[in-house]
C-alpha cells in the first residue's frame, strides 16, 4: 500500500526559492499545502493547513530561522532546516533547535527530504 503524501509547509523569505522548492517537492511523497515568508505566517498557516512537515530556511529574513524551527516543532510539526550554506554548524544547530535534520538547498529533492524524515511522519 502506498503512503499518502506528507503535508508540507515551506518557510523561506525568498519567493523564488519557495517556488523552486514547491516544484521540486510537490508530488507523490509531499503535498505542498502552504508557503510562508516568516515564522508568524508559518505558525498561523501550520494548523489551518494541517501541515505535518515544515521545511524552514536557517536565514529567514530578519528573523533567525532556528527560532522558527523551534516554534513550529512545539506546534507539532516535524521540521527540516535548509540553507545554501551546508556547514556542519547548521546541521548541529538544527538538531539543537528541535529539527529532525538539515538539508542543503543544493541537495533539495523529495527523496532527500523523505530520507531525513524516515518514519517520523505517517
């Protein structure tokens, strides 16, 4: 039996990246249900759109994306952080702030995101 697509919220202040991520991730593994440019917008949309997973930019405009990740994790979403900088420091910070993992924007794909999530989302 095939698993239902995971409901995904994309949180990034760059509209071009949100469009790119939507195109790369929307398919049989993920259903992109919302996009947000800030943590406040993401928190409001998360419940309304019944998102299960959030892909959150580490550098979220004037905000710190790690704080957004913590907030969304506390709301019950499984969070994966992303950045153009693939530094191990970002990976460590992502975990420290409650994210399931970290994915470089250069490596973004539905399979890579699903691999990080493993069986955390049913």
